[in-house]
C-alpha cells in the first residue's frame, strides 16, 4: 500500500496519541474488504461488470483510495478508471459526514461557476446505512503527475511559467466565488449554495484528536459557525490557540522560560492581528478556499500545467484576508518564512507569480482585484499572520522574530508580572510537559505509557470496536 507525502498525516504534536491513532487507523483499513469495494464501484458502473484494481491503494491523511477500472466496449483496450475514496473514521473526530457534504458542495460550485480542473464526481453517499460503506465518494481517475516539492524545485523556467499561469487561473477564479457567511458550504435541493455548516480545518481536526477539547471554544461561537463577521472568526481562532496551549501536554517541551515566552507570544500576537485585520470588510463578502492547497493535491501534465486539483475536503468560506497564495512557492517549510531574510526571498519569487496573476486577471476580467489585494497583503508579513491564525503552532515561530530580541526577556517578565495566573498556567504546562516526556520515554522503551485521560473518547471506542472485527 502506498502512503501519501507526510510522515505525520494527522499533524499531531502528541507522539503517543499519534502512535495509538496509527494503530487504530491501520486496523480500520485492514477491516475493509476489497471485494466490497469492487461491488460498490460495479453497482454504479453502466456495465454492472466486475472491475479490477489497476494500482495499489493510496492511504492519505484522512482517506484511503482504491483505484479500479472497467473495460470499455470501444475503442479496444480502453478503460473507464475510477477512484473509490473511503474516509478514515479514526482520523476524523468530528465525523466524515459533514466534511464530505462540504466537499461535494464545494466541488459542485467550482464545477458550475469556474473552469478550475477538478475530478468528476461519479457517486457518493453520506451516512447511507444501506451501503456497505455508509459514507464514500467515487471520482473519475485523472491522468497526471502528482506534484512534489522536489519536482517543483527542478522546473525549467519555461515549465515554471506554464505552472504559474495555470496556478493563477485557479486563484483568480476562486477569489470571485463570494458568499455571505463563514463556514462550510452546503448544496440546497433547489441547486443553490449556502454556508450551512461550521468551520473545519486541519488544525482544528488535530486539536480534537489530541483531546484539547476545541468544541468548548466552538460552542461560544455558535458551534463554529456559520459566522457572519470576520472579527468573530478571528476571535474564535485566538481562543482556539489559547485553549490548545492550555490543554496540550506538549505545548511547553522545556522549562519555565520557554513556557513564559510561548504565552507572551500568544498575547502579543493578538496585538499584531489588531493592526492586521481589515475593519472595512468585517461583514464580507467572504470567499471560498481549498483548505489544503499543497503540491501533493495538484496533478500536472507533461508541460507543467495543472490538470486537476484534488481533495477539497477542507474547503471552507473565510474572510478575504485569509485568501492567501501558496506559501510554499520558495520553501517547503513555511516556518522559515518567519525569518525576515527568508520572507524577503519568498517575496521575490512571489512577485514573479503575482505579475502573472495580474496579467491573467486583467485578460480574463478587465480588473486586477486579487493582484491588488495580494500586493497589499504581502506587506508586514500579512500572509503569515493569516496562516498563523489558522495554524496555532505557527504563532510562536512568527512572533519569535517580531520586534527587538534584546529586550525580549524584559518584555516577557513584565507581561508575566501583570497577572499571577499566568505563572500558574506556565507551571502547570511545565509539569504536563515533564510527565509527557516521561511517557514518551516509556513508549520508546516498549513500555505502555500512561495515556489514561488523554486518548480521545472517540478514538478509544473505535479502537475497541476494530479489535472485535
């Protein structure tokens, strides 16, 4: 079985929970019978014939894909190739149903209103108990080379230009899909689209897997949406970051000094965001984003143009300031951009891409709305602010390089002294970190770590259920 790009597919910080999750996930995959996959696909194919697998299953972060083909009557030797995608339930603490509903709606909207290349949806089910797999999606198989960062770095100048052109065409069209609320899309029976479900992100999913109880924060914001203002969304993201720091066992891996600096950075980040946020468009309109626009979700042809954008499962509608370009245009590791020198290098590469965005936008629409917005947003590391808000572990990276490092300790000390509860919180996190490191050492020695109280309840139930299969 092939595995997708990242070694930590669920973006977890807690290696103990990650190990248990991998075990439960693998047991879940083993419980899937390939004959059931073939019968499911055949039930939707016009020929009703048994298909055959033409490559090994591909296990991603949140789904497993099976590749099946059916012979066509003509021309001779032709095949109808499909991808059967099954969600990995252990990796989705909020459930797969709403996530797939939002993905289907986003793909329909993109297909109807843009020319962005995406796979055709053949069939799907959402919590249909009559099916062998109650929630699934069947897609057409698109021929193409899956992009890797290594391949991207090796592009010739001509191939890079073609890639940038197809990339620009995607973003200028996405930017013009405007809606009136923040959250996930739903597709109404009358064919219209609305924002009907709460927000979902990779970061939020990881927090739930680590049992950081993000639902408590979401409950203060109507369950996470739909939200009607950018300020509510930003406040919610701040609160989620604070909650993750307070609840995570591994948020302070070392002593008091590190913990105090982390806490100070979360506080000072709020001040940075206040200067960054755009008050003039607090009420929208809001825009659709892919949610996981990484190289491995792009298929290219031989000329370097994008022929398909895959995996829209984390798509969502967000405030305009969160509509950002790919941050991997210069470096695969986005945390490097927190350093001014590396961000300047990124901006030089970004400028080449932005020039193409501007020209393609002008040709297509007679205006340069997105190019102008991005031209303004790049200042003062604006893209990184949006990224850190939606990925709380990036806050410390960003804030570490803000301001004068020479008086950092003085500023941290003053911050800690203003509220004694801050020292109490840091002391608790240091204690949690020491206990966590001891458990990690036990795990390395092959002993059973003391995970009671830390494993997500849903994960524990799934683990027990899978063992009985």
